[in-house]
């Protein structure tokens, strides 16, 4: 990608009304734009990060045997009345059409997936299976001041699983805990598995929490045995004894990146979701649901991976792998040599499948190119200048030192 032809939205100042760090830096670096409180546009750089997060989540969902669907955002009032959530779910966005019909914008999709799932379920032989989607959700959140961490419109992965028995649900649920750990580790995030209230029939649900100072949740956790609970269900203070192993616990702010629940028959009952067992008896289907906050993850990555110069994306989600800068000067003859050497580097890395953006812009100072490159946070920076001759200077974002290498030795640094 040639930067001279790339719409570049970076700017000096974040909007004054943006309180959250993640949105401030993502706006300044040109990844997102604020449309209104809790609603953001994803710009070309930002969408590349979002798609990378999605890709990792999708790969792991597919590998776990789940099947992708796409459910509608617009949903009928009747489905929400069946479960009582038309009245009880305070964040539900409601719409009235010109025919005076009422609809909801999906904040989650149990009310939609259950009747859809029923179409594929007759006997025990049809179970188990899992359906997931990656889709925009809407919630009328009272406070939307945390940037991508709390949107009124946001992207979520939601998976729903269908089972003959609680035992079978538990096997699937346990496997999902492992799948979630793998996803967060591929994203470069350390996520604690935290017990939380809100398990519908079980004592706890599980959340995955990334500890970060701007997170909205409070987590009590033990570094010795891995015990971790959300504040909602635990009143312990810093230094109190861990209920599992007695070691003093820590209290930290966290942000929930994923949440998994055993729904059991909570939604099967109102919709009559059932199957016929081996004895010919009708039984209720047991369900689980498993969410991941895709756009929130992008905000959390910005909260976790930055320094005072800008972002530092982990390679797995970075918008590009390499950022090549051509530093042009006053001397046209030298500029021609720099242009041809940098083009050679660019074409070579492209041919090797490296996702590279090349700052080929004329009339932009070296200082500005370096500052913007640090702000955008691509993992590897390559520089061609009058000093580099037929070599190229390479530095990892966040490192102090650069190295000067031949084109033929470049691959280990960028792959
Ligand atoms: P929270 O406790 O943060 O309000 P939740 O428990 O209501 O979230 P779920 O309904 O389980 O969230 O949604 C699944 C995932 O979607 C969450 O783990 C979170 O990562 C993400 N998520 C939830 N609400 C929002 C939001 N308003 N903006 C961005 N992401 C969200
Ligand atoms: Mg929660």
C-alpha cells in the first residue's frame, strides 16, 4: 500500500469531548472517528485491525466445530415479549414503524436464535450443535464514556449451543473455556478467567477480564492460585486472604472481553424448544451462550499496547506488518536513489506476502514520518535514507536500537 494514495486520517488533537484513552489515541492515529457518544466509524486502518480480530475469533470458532450464521439486527417485538425482555431489558433499543409496528434492535440474539435452532432439531440425533455470528449489536447504555469499551453500537461474536443434557452442555462449555483462552492469547492479551454472578441456573458464569486501569469492572484476584471473582459477588479488599489458597488477594480494574453462560432451559421453555429422546419422550433442549466483544477488544488492545509516542499493535492484529519510510532530502539525485531503493524494498516484501505500507509521500519531513509511524504503531519500521545506501534500516516499534541490513537478510526481521 502506498501511503501517498492512502486516505490518512491522523490528526494532532483528539476531540475535546472524548474522555476515554482508547478512543482518544485511536482517533488521533486515524483508526476510528467519533460519530456520537458510544458510536464510532471504523476507518481504513481501524477496519484492518477489527477484521484481524474477527479473523482470529472466526478461525477458532470454526476449528471448534461451530457454524457461522448471520441473524438480523431488526427483530420482532413478539419474540422479546415471549421471554419478558421487551419490558425487563433496560438497554433494549425499540423502534416504531410508520405502520405502528414495534421492533427491537438486537442487543443479543437468544430470542432470534432459539426459534431458528428449533427448525434443525427434531430428535436427540440432531444434537449437539453450535451456531455463531459476528454482528453489530445495539444497547441503550446509560453511560457511553469508555470509547470502544462501551458502545451503544458495537461488534460482538455470539455463539449459542444446543444440547440434549446438562452433562453434554458442560462438556461443550469446558471446551469453550479453552477455546477462549486460545483466542485471547492469539490476540496478545492476558485474560483472567473470572467467576461472576449471572449464571442463570448455575452458581457462576465465567467472564474473561483483561486487567487495565481504565476498565469498568473491579476484579479480586489471586496471583498464586488463579482465583478471580468480579466485585459484583465478592466484597474482599486488597490483601485479604484468598478463599482458595490464603494468599493475599489483589484488587484491579478490568474490562470484560468475553462472557460465557450456561443458559440451560431459560430460553428453551418460553419458545418450547424441544427434542425427542431415544425413548420417544419430548425433552427441553439445554443451551449455552458465549460472547466476545470484538470492537471492545480493539479498544482494550489500544489501552494495553501503547507508549507515550503512540500505539504498539501485536503482530496478529496489526493493520500492516511493516511500515517502510522513504526519507527524502533536498538533493534530487540522492532522492532518486532513495526512491528506487525504497521501491525495491517495497516490491520485494510485497512479493514475500508481507503486508506493508510504504510512506512514499514527498514534501513530508522525516520528523513527521517518524512521529506518525510511531503513532500508528505498526510492529516493524524500515527506513531508506541517504545514510542507508543499498541497505535498509530496521527497528521494531518500541525498541530503541535499529539495525542496518541487506535486502537479502531482511526476512527474519519482518516475518
Ligand atoms: P458488561 O458487563 O461489560 O456490560 P455484558 O455482561 O452485558 O457486558 P454480554 O451480554 O455478555 O456483556 O456481551 C458479550 C460481550 O460483548 C461482553 O463480554 C463484552 O466484551 C461485549 N460488550 C458488551 N456490552 C458492550 C458494549 N456496550 N460495548 C462494547 N462491547 C460490549
Ligand atoms: Mg458482564
